[in-house]
């Protein structure tokens, strides 16, 4: 938006000079911050390029746009509750993510949900360390309330009315919904000060720090044990709570894992992961795909194939030699094979 053109148009409409200066000042702040200029909720609707009726349906009946599902946690310790937005609401959230949130830089030590970063990058910070401290933030997304999200949009320069509108479109039941595309990056922006403080604490103690969503990892020497109390205090001051049951220190003589990756001497795949996948391939080749799926209680062949190749590519990211070997074995599998009935009867 050309602010000089905007000012000229306002002058032509005989708008009072005081209102012109206020409007231009507001717009300049947003422009300087690198985010879209949004004057009010109707302006937001036009930028989203959706009709008034559709916007009202999505905005004022927002809670009807979510469905709640439970998915098993990766570590097998129960289920994770996800609040999944409708396709239409997700479109709005993607626009907010791409046009507003991604314009704001997060702390370098926030690794989760960041383009170009991954669990592998997170683990690489902590290779070959004497001690590794692992801590978990309790109820991470629910703790980030609508009030905190409103404060974030306000700091970007948006007026209270626009900040409220953006907050309402990104929150559900008063907090960040785990399942909305905007939630992960908002959480990283909310945690900028937390990441800065924890990293400074670690630098003073010659320790290394990284955070992957709610997982905090600190590594280094003997000072690590006395660091726990300070981390807990900083988290509390930043509005978070530590999940005490998940705090643990791992010495180098034990298997040190960071976001699922072994880091004792180098980045390596946990032995059980590689072994289990090779075993799956062995049974598929021995008994046939149909028989193996039946025995494992699995029905959707395409999803199983995608799952296996996903694991193989994950291994490839960590250990190229093992990854290439397992991918070669998967590519050799006949995914349409059906063994004879005598073998099927064994199941």
C-alpha cells in the first residue's frame, strides 16, 4: 500500500488532518513491521477475498468449524487431542500464517515447526555431550491463551479491533488449538522471550539449548543439574509450567536421545526402529503383503506403504547408508502381490 496515495485520497475526501495523521501513522507502523496493513474487520475480509456471508459464518460461528479427534502419541503414552478446523477456516488461518506470522522472525533456538529445520537439526545441537537434560512444558498449547495471542498481534502494530479479529480466527475455546496451521508458529512467536532467556542462561553456563515445541533440551557439563531450578523459574515467569514427571538427565554412558535420535557419538537411528522396519519387510517378502496386513490387523495397504517409506526416509535423514539400504529393500517389494490360499490359511 502506497501511503502517499492513501494520504492524498484522504485529503481529497476532506477528512480531518488529525484523523489522516493517525491513520497514516498506524499504517506506517504495520508497514515497517513487514505485515499487511489491515484497518478493520471488513478490510480483513476483503483481503481474504471471501464474501460477507461466508466471513460471518466462519467468524461468528467459529466453534462449529472444529472437530475434535484423538490420535495416539508417538511414544505410545496415550492419546493426543487435536482440534481440526474446517477447510474454509483453515484457508483463513493459512492466509494469516503466510501473510502475517511468517513475516516475523522467531528465535534461532526454536526448532519445531520451522521451515528448513527438523528433529534432526534439533538433535544435531547436542551431539557428544557429557550430560543431556530433557524437560517438557506441561499443556503447552492450552497454556497459550487468547489473551496472549491478542498481545502478540498488538505488538505487531494492529489496532485492538483487528487484533481481536485475528485472535478469534486463530484460537478455539480460549487457547491455541492443536491442529490449526497457525498454532505452531504462534507458539514459537509467543516463546521468543522464553527462548532468549533460556539460551542466555545456558550460554553463561557453557551449555547448549534448543526447544522443539514443548520439548526443552539442554546439554553440556556438570553445571546442568543445578540449571533445572533456574529453567523452572524462567518458565514460570514466562507463563508456563514444567511437567515434573518428564524431567530427566542422561549421562553419556547411557543412550542419549534427543527428539527420538541417538546423539552419543553422532546422529544415529535407534536400533529398534531400524530393526523393526527390516523385520516388517522380511515378513512381507516371506508371507506376502495381504497375509502380513491381515496378521497385523491392518487394512489400508496404501497407508501402510506410505508409513514404511516415511520411516525409511526418516532413517535416510539421519543415517544415509542405512536409509539407502532400507529404501532399496522397500522398492524391491511387490506391493500388489497376493500369495496362494495355503499360505493365507496359516494366518
